[in-house]
C-alpha cells in the first residue's frame, strides 16, 4: 500500500509525463498520462511543452535517475502489435536512453540498469538541467553559449576531452560554422584561463587572420608585414624521404631509381653533417629521414647532368666530364647551367653522320628519371613552391589556389608538427605537457575518401595516435560526407550545425559517438548559430545557441557579394552587381596577377604614404 | 600606409599616397582596400566631405579599380 501511495505522490508531481510500457534495448515506449493532456505544464512557475522532439526526460528508479531524449511522439511511437484503440488516444513517446544521474547530481553516460514497465517518466526541468550541465566554476570547462531554450544555463565543454579526443564541426555553409569555431577558439585562447594554450589553425581561406590578429601569430605564404603576418616556410629537408619525393620528384617507375635517389640524398645529408655537425645525429645514426639540411637543387643538378649528358665519342673518347657535349651560348661558352638558380645545363643532341667526324653519343646513366628531373626543375621555378623549395623569396598565396598542392602542403605541415611533438613528448615543450590543438578548416578538401595524399595519412595518424602525444584535431567541414569515415569516426565530440544534405546527415549519424537518431533528425531545422553538441566533452548531448564572438573577432565571411543588403552609404563592401563599372575598364592588374600567380599586384602601395601638396583647409 | 581616422558609420580610416595616387580605405569591418589612380583632389574632397559613406558611394565606388590588401 505504501508503494502505491508514494506512486500516487510522484504522479501528482507537475513533471510527470507518463508511464513506461515497453523497453527494447535503449529505446523505451511511454504512454502519456491523463494528467499531461494539455501539452503544456508548469514546473516551478516555468512553462514546459510536453513531448518536444529532442527534449530530455528522466526516469527515476531507486537512487538514480535515468536520462533519455524524446525521439518520437504520437501514434507511430506506440509499440508494435499494440491495440491502437485506446481510451486516451495514441499518446505515446519514444525515448532513447543516454545516461544516468546519481541523486547528488553527478551525471554519467551509459546506464547501469534498465527501466521497466510501470516506471514513471518525468520532464527534465531547468533545475535538473542545471544539475547535469552546470559546473561553471571549473576552469577546464569552457563556455561557448547557452542551452537552447534555457538562457540561464551555460553550454560548457570539457577542454580535456575536447582536445585529446578530437572533435568535428560540421554544418552547411551559412549555418554558423566559422562563428562556432571562432567562439570556441576565442574561449580556448583566453590567456587568463589558458596561458599556455597551443592552437594551430589551418586557415585555407584566410578567414580567421582578422579575428585573431593580436592573439595569434599568422604565418602565410606571401605574407604582408603590415598585417603582422610572418612568412610561412616549410623547409623541404624537414620532410621524410617519401614525402619529399612525393612533392619533388614524383613517383618512380621502378625501385632501382628510388633507391638510387635515396642513396644520393643520404650522401648529401652526410656531407652536411660532416661539415656542420649537429647535435642528436652522427654519421652512424643518420638516416635519409633525418631532418638535416642539404641542397636539393644541387642534388637535382647533379642528377640532371648524369642523366641527360651527351659526349663527344669520336676517336674513342670516354664519357668523362671534359668530353661532355654542352651547347654553346652566343658568346661560344658552354651552357653549363646553374644549380642554385635551377637552370639546367644544355647538351647537344646525339650525332652520328658518316660525313661528319664529330660524333656525339648519349651518356651512360642507367637511371630512368628524366621525367621526374624535368618536373622538379620546373617546380623549382614555379613560385607556388617557393615556401618549400626557396624559403625566403617571392612566393605565392596559398588561399585555396590549387587543391592538389594544398593537400601536400597541409600534409607536410602536419607531418613536421607531428614528428616534432612525437619526439619531444618527454620535454616541457612537447605535446604531452603542452598539448596542441590543430584546427583543420575546409577539411573535406584534403581529407576526402578517395584521396591517398600525405594529408590524409598524417591526419589519420594524428587522429588515431595523436592523443598519446598530445595532439588533438578539430575537423571543420561543410561536406562531412566527403571526409574519410575512419577519420570522422575517431572524433569524440561533434558540433553539428544545420545540415540539410541527406548524405551528409547520414554520414554524421553513422559516426556519432551517441546513437541518437532523434537528435540527428533535428539537424536540418537548426537555426543559424545553433548546434547540437554530442560526445565526450559534454555530459549530455546539448542543443546549444553558440554565443557569437564580438564583431571584430568574427571570421570574415567568404561569400562573394552579389548585391549588398545594406544601403550604399553604410555598405562595407566596395563591389557587387549593384555598383556601376569603372568608366574605362582596365585589366592591367588582372593580367599581372594572373601571370605572376600572386593575388597582390605590384602596384599595391606598401610605404607610409606621402602627400606633398598642401592639403586644403578643412571646411567646417 | 598611414591613414587618418574618420568619423563614419562604415569607414574607419583613409590614407593616400601622392606619388602612386593610391587611396587606401579601411572599413569598420577591418578590411582594407587600395584604390588605384585616384587624383589627390578626390582624396581631399573625400576627407572634407561631411558624410564619408556617401562620398565614397558616389565618387569612388565604381570609378576606380581596387584591390583588397
């Protein structure tokens, strides 16, 4: 009797929703109680709508509360074979269980016991939510907004799990993805809470440089000193052999050529350390992958000579250097080329004419790398590769110009980072004692399924093993379906913004750490700047309104302007279709930048600016 | 380029170089643009105009070539 009494007491509570009728795995069917008919109920003076998809419910059993999320409402939520002709109509809820909370407030994922038929289901009130989500005093929780629907509850993300277990930010263009990232990063880079935070943003479109100027060091190919940017260099000798080959010579047709190259490179590195000894490496421990500087252009030049030379063979001359058949320039000097400038020598074509005593024969090299040498020779001269092959000179911009190059570039960068942090794992500067967060913007460009590039490999390695060495990845993309699913499935936390595309949504729901169909079905109807945060760094999946960072800390939108919405006096856009063309169109700069492969024309004024003529007196 | 702060709803500062006739405009958003071949007089009128946004829209936009720097 006492039991039924207490039951009646519970049911009379305003949070009471209904009673469990059916449990299959983690899916629970609940028939709504008669009391909860109105659809609106009041708890502590606050109104709650009953049966909102995505809302939380709790099931008190003994000393613990089970928590679940509403995924289905109505007649289809009734268990199968159920008699549909009920007195109260088909008022059913389906709930997915997610975790359990001790009465003292600690919430944990996973459940230790199942609910059973007859257990009561209650609405989760704001005070419950506060108990689950709220621990705002702990410095390892970072606030990025508030829970949708309850302004007073901060959306807190556990920094520890966010970084070491990796994360992904996904959402359609315009869903607030960049703002979410900026908001997260500005919270993480708060120097008061995290004076040693270490974050690298691979910012392909240059969106964030403005938002984080002053806080961040900006490295860019073709840097602009006025904007406090630093030139980005990735010295080619820091790559391991395979990667360097991939970005320089390309693939080899056979193993023999590859090992010949390997031997050569090793001997060049050996030469370097015999002249400039370096700590940490000796002749005995040196390998071809050791990051030791050497002259790639010299290696290329020597190989070029070896492979391409022709020689005067008349009179039984030997193929030694003094018999090489160089072409002559107009001053009758041998065209011997220049290793430093990557100018190859030129050799005379083979000649074997009976009437001519001068005979020219091909050289004797057995290497079959003519194509590769020519490729690398041209790469030396293409400004796009200067950051790699000619650090320090005129270089192009990386702003998404060629996706293919991008991949190798990002791979190279990550590679250098990973190797460095891997080997320094015991040092104070290493990843274990000062973890690194790598934010990968537009990740679908270089982490896609069918790409076998370096980027994909290295990121997979970071995602799989990075945790041990203190490297965390944050993958940002609007096309999650194009991202390699191995990489995506390793992400412990998802910030899912609006995603309309079915394939993308399917891909995401397939890899989510929590099996919550109800939540992913909400993805297409999220508001801009609203995200569902699921995974290890949050206690419960939360639908969050992301707090946008202050205006000057927001990333630049990358959408081109067709017609500015603001009136022309207030417009912050100098272009668009609404603005008349120049009276005398001049494409001088257009051609120049195209030829130079540099988005900034030489005309850009870099000085302080002088006005010699006296300025008119200012009219009042 | 040295720029003079201006009081406007959309433009935060403007600068000019007479040798190259380059006008530099910084927006409130932080974006900086350089306009080429702008006469000094235009810069002076721009600086003197009571409404920078209006002057910019009427006399500079659509008349000169620019580059985002």
